[in-house]
């Protein structure tokens, strides 16, 4: 395979621990640099990894020993870090979203040049969504006609001690959880050409349920229940629901209905889970054994996929998904169907393989 792909990590908050667990001992990659606004965090990570140096963000994005910058900063900083890395010819792989706004995400992709840009969610490369895709690709349910994606919660303020961001511009259930579900629908059914959205805001305030601010009432500045329809280029229509205003749901996270059967896919916020099919003439659902995707995968597998020469978790998909989300919200505000301006190529199916290899 040659020399390991050299990675520099920017942003060492909570999510970085999952990435470090995946990447630190994988033979395809080597973490050579770490940076954070809190220099002590960078120094602690560097001290724990052989051959890793603590740097400032500016130093890391320019350092010639770094092939790819792993951008794990807060969404508001995603574009600035990505653009700095691209300016120095680095590849960039980032946490969702690609940038805080669709316009900034477009700027990142325009600046890529010959560099590769990729990003989360890479959960879609696990056995759950990839096995579901293989069933669809191999005509296991006939021509896809429709799909549903559902995520319902009572709201993050019930468990998060600092939930303010989720109820301000840039937050909300769609932008928070939508990337997992919409990226999955893209892998299953291909790009979207047109969307129509509806949204609501039943409450103007929320009460924090835990932590030092428990009982504090915070303002709600965005819509917290979003529904919409996505018209896929291949003809299928997806109906999606993302809500902070329910309590629970028994709906399958994702269902796809074809002319000869229906498919139930697992939670796309994870890498695996059961795929089930109900074919015409059958009397019950049947379980589909894992048949595609990275087994035992965890966050960062999209970067390893790139190091292996594939790049399935591409920035073009992340940009397309970001436009789907922002346009759904605009459609809800304007009360009309809106055509999208972006598209992306559906990447090859991931063959069944170990995510640890």
C-alpha cells in the first residue's frame, strides 16, 4: 500500500476521540500533527501518539508533512480552516456540515482545485446503508418509487447542558440530523433535483433539563419541525420528517418502496444495523445479512476510504446534501417547490470489507 497517508487534526473536542480511536492504529494513515485553540489539548494528543507534533492551526494547515487536514472544529470555523488548508494544497476531510452556510460550502468546493475535499457523515459506508443499497441496486425490490426518512425527538435541551445553538440560526433538527438521513437517501436513490418543504415552530422558548443551567428558559429562533418531499433524478420521491417537537416514533428510520417490495434500513447515525425486506407475495419481513459496506466501522472510515484510493465520502455529496437542507427551509419559508442547482455522482458500492483492515 506504500507509505501511510499523513493526517493533521484541527479541533480536539469531544468528537475527536472517536476519530482518534479509528485512525491512531490504522495502517493506511498516520496522525502527524494536532492543533486546537486550546494548546494543551494539542500537546496532550501529540504526547499520546508516536510521531505527532502539536502545532498552531496556521502552522498545521501549511506544514509540508501533512497530506490531509482533518477538520473537527465547530461548524462556524469549518470554511476558514478548510480554505486555509486548500490554499496550501492540502486535502480536507471535515465533520458535518461542510460549512456553516451553503455559500461558504460552495466557496470551499470552488477552492479545491486538484485537492480532494470530503466529509462526514461516513456512517453511510457501513454495512447498514451499503447492504440496503446493494438490495436496491440488484433489483431486490424492483424499481424504487418512494422512500421515507423519519427522525423525531423531544428536543436536545432535555439532555444537553448548553443547547442554545440548536435553537438559533444554523441549528434545528434538519441541519443537525438531516445529513445522516439525506446522505443515506442519496446513496440509496441518487441525487435530488427538486424539493418542497413545510415547517413550524410550536414553542417560542425551551427549558434546559440538565446541568448548571437546569430550569433556565431559552429562546427558540428557528423552526423545530420540518417536513419535505425530495424529487430524485431517477424518479423516486422521498418524504422526510425531522422534529424536535415529538416524543418518540416507531417509524423505521428509512424505508424504500419499490414496485416488487419494500426495504427497511437501520438508523443512519450508526454504521450497521438490520436491513429487512418485504417482497410481494411474502407473508412477513425477512432479514438481509450484511452484504456490502465496512464492517466494524467507526467515525473516520471515510478518510480511510480515501487513503485507500476511493474517496466515496466526497465533498460534492456533502455540498449537494447541504443544498437539499437549506432549500427545504427556503421552500418552507417561501411556500413553493424549488429546483436545486447542484448534483453529485453516486459513488461505487462499498464491497463487504473490514473497517479495521
